[in-house]
């Protein structure tokens, strides 16, 4: 059940966060054929690796059945506290019997039909149209929030209720929000006349509700969680989701939030509603204060400019939609400063257009390791601290972190870019400089001096093609104080160019839809608990792969890095269906791999000779025994690579162009159908036999479309691949 709950939470989390329902859940690579990230990664806390089947984002907020592709979740499980409120009986698989009248706090009254009347929660604003903020945990770690044994009533034909929950992380920082995803079930065999989910007074815990979903009785600002579901039939399942903000002091300690689910059944003798069983679940967080008061001893050794003139960038979501790519890239500027929270800060700004966008101060690098708690991320994920206006801006930020400025616009709303703006960061103590390498400006002498001098543990490289953020100790350990930094940036440029090329993105294209983005991805040094993952704005690599972030020679052999950057590119609203989330990403990985064809097989994870042998063994199965969507990921990749070998790189060039020129699609069936149709259109051949041989099982509509072309004159499934890699 916990595995299912994690998968459902991941699915719902993305649905809640997405700007449109076409956004799909994120993925990332893991060791060997495993996958990592919030939908994938090496899991600990249970017995070994946990494999999940995450769902695509959906239009509704109801949990969806997990699809057929699998990954694993890097899930360090939080400690659990189990309680049971039964009057007698015990937990741990034994019977619990509850026959208590409805507490007056649970409902206002019993309705005429005997069902419970939903109690409104005080005078709180309805925020049903809000969504939780984007957070890097999507593609890193999801935590089991606590524990509880099923408490069931053994009164004959009765209901068995289940309450389980997962949480965003194991730490909760003052001033920031956390989200929990609960699952409420009736496993039958009887209906529950009512199910009620409640929490204690949240104010006593220093929490307030920021948002609530799938619980109409609970709204933003409510003093407690209170959800009512009447007539919950066998098989009933709901996934109430809540976002909280932590207030009060910043002392560290433990914060426990207990949820109680109670099952009510109407007594046929007198019509009274009786509590039959209860289930409790406790979320536990480590209350964190966060880094504060960091200060450079000699700020004059840092050439970071406090007066910055910044051009407007294209909006990340506009670019994502234009390119049809899966994730956002950075539409914000590096500043080279670390902000200490809680103090009044001052920024002067000039040049701002009255009709244009307003710059925003963002704090916190997504997925960046916490130097204090190395298995955790730094608090904050591009938290919007303040919106700037012309003149002097005085404000406070609730969290500490690296500072960015988002100044972006959409050509869909504004035909011409707004003018550049000039910002003056004032206050020596509030804005502390960090080692910042600006490509084309910072000298290696300045860079090394900053790395030697810094008392703030973070570093950032502001390249023309990429932003790299990490910690000083890594550079001291792996790069001899940052040598070859330009060679490193050139290497990232080659990787990005190779993935642009296979995507048919050309800066000289007369059609603006087919030009590469001027925005950049971020590369982030993640916590010790992460392996490698990707989400909006960034690819994140954990401690085992730090060299691949900073060393040019390792970057040229890093299938992980190419894979995570490839996730940014996937056309998951056009031709990459859900089961291919960890497969089509490697079309872009292979494009980079071909740059380094002279690098031996034993130096790069994939592809390998064994991948090709596994492919041939799969193809030797009968057509009836093959199911492409459940095959090994590198066997699946071979099918996509055979099409490139058969029809050249131009096959994928045309596929990407057609994708960008047409509206998005929804649903796996349409995505798979579209891929096979477009493949036949591009090849000008009937590929039915090829796809049947591969186990794709094309629908009749797909077969009918492909039949307009002549049959292929060779068996494409026998084409040897990876020959250009000397395998």
C-alpha cells in the first residue's frame, strides 16, 4: 500500500503543480538500468530498492492508476509514530472495536437521511484554484510521513478503512511550506456511511493551512483539517492534499502532526451514527532554523558587482511551450550573492517600464545540498521574496539562500522585449558575496582567490550556456581550485549543442519555432541522499557523481548528466508516451554519446554490447509474447535507435519539427498512435510489421493510417545498432 501511495502522491503532485494538464511527471536516471528521482532513484528505508510506476499528470486531481513504466524512489523513510484511539482492542493486525457516539466536534448534525452533514471550517477563503509551488522534491525524495496500523471493526459485514500519508521532506523550515498527500480508502466489504479525517488545532503546532485539495470542508486559513465523505462504497479512495506554512520561532526540534480517520456507520436499530473504527497517522518533521548570519571576512576579495544591469529574458513557460519540451529552463539571472534571512534589505532599481514585467527577487537554488544537513536540500526553491518597483525597495525575506532576479516576458503578450533594468544591491551584511565565475568576465586568478577566501560555502558558475551551482569543498576536492573552468563550460556547450541538433534546433532557422532557446539549464550539486534527477530548471547529481559536474573529462563520460539534461527535452505531449519516460530521454543521451565515439565501452555506462544482446533476445520472442511497454529500458531504446540508423538523423529532425508545429496531445493511446503515424509519414513506409515485431501492438486506426504507404522492403528490426560506437 505504501508503494502505491507514493506513486499516487507523485502523480498527484505533478498534476497539482502543472501550469497545464499536458505537463508530465518527471523522471531521471539511476544506476545501471534503474531510474532515480522523485519518480525514480535508489530507495532506502525499506528492504532494498523500491520500484514504483508513477503516473502522468492528469486533468483531475483524483489519483490515477500507475502506468506500466517503472522507476524507483529515493525514499529515506521518516520515523513513524502509530497511535490508535480505540476504546478497547489492539493494533498490529488484531481486532479493534469502536462503538462510541459521534463527538459533537465532528459534525453539526445528522441529516434526515442519516448521513453526516459536512461541517464548514470557519470563515476561510476558498483557494480551490491555487496550486502548491513548484518544488525540487518532485525529482528527488518523497518521504513516508509516519505510520499507523489499520484499525478495523469486526462487526460482520463491515468496512475496512485505510489511512496512509507521505510528506514532501523530513525537515520543515520556519517561513516555508510543506505538502502532505494522504490516501483514504474503504477496502470493504461494506460501505461506510461516513468517513471523517481530522487534525488537532494547527495553531498550537505553529502551522497554518496554505492550501487544501480533495477536502471541500477545509480551506486556506482553517484552524484544522476536517474532511467528510458520505456513503464511501467498497473500493472508495480519495487523496486529500494539504500544504502548510510553519510560523513562530526558528528553534530546531521535532514537529509531529497527527491525522485521525474515523469510520461511522448508522445503527439500523435507532438510526444513530456510531463510530466503528479509527485509524491514525503521524507526520514527523525535524524543525529547522536554516543557515543565517553567514559573512565573508574579506568581502573586498570578491569582485561581484553590486550594481547589475539586466536584460529581460524570455519566460520559461513560453519557451517550454514553444519547444514542446518537458521542463522549464532558467528565466532568471545569477547575482552572486547569498541573502541572510530576517533582516531588512534594500535594492534600488531604475529603468523599469510602466507597461512591462516587474523583476522578482528569488531566493533558494532548487535541489542544492544543505551544508548543515547533508542528506537534505537547502530550504527554498526559487522562493519569490519580493516584486521590485522603480526606486528604493525595502523588504524582508523569510529564508536564507542564493539570490536570483527573474525579469522575463512573453512574446505572446508583449511584441518587443522590455528595456534593461539596473539594480543596486545595498547592505554589506545582508547580501554576502559568494564565489561567482561569470564566463567572459571573471579571471582564473579572481576565481581561485574567491575559492580560497570564502566563508560562505556555496559557489556558482554563470556560463553563457549553463548555470552550475555547488559547494566550495567539491571544487577544492576535485578541481584543484577550479582549474579548467572554461574547458568545463565548453564541454557543457557541446552537450547542449548535440541535444539541440538531434532536436532540429538551429539558430539560423527561418522559423522561430525551430531555434534553440536562449535560456539555460542549471546543474546543481544535490544532497547525499540523491543519486541523479531532473525537474524544472535543473539537473541534480548527488555525492557519488560530483566529479561529473565539475571535471571536463568526467563530463565527457557522464551518461547520467546527458540523461538528466535529456529529460528537459522530451516531447511528452506529442509522441513520448508515459511508459517511455525513461526511454525517449536517451535519444538525447545517445546524441551526446556519439560525440565521444572514441571513448571505450568500459568508460561509459551505456550503450553496451549486452544491451544489444538483450535486444536480440527480446526480438527472438514470439510477437504474442512481446509487450514493448514493459520491456527493459535499453531494449526499448534500441527500437528508437534502429529508426535513426535506418533513416538517419533526419528522422528525428522531422519528428521534432512536426511536434513543435502541431498542438499538444493527451493520453498514452494518442501519443503512441501519433508516434507510429509520424514514423510512417517520415519514412514514407508502412511500418506496421516493424512495430508489431517490436510488440507495440498498433491499434486499427494506426494500422489504417500506415497502410497508405508501401511495405518496408527489409526487416528493420534486424538492423544492427551502435556500430558507430564500435560496439
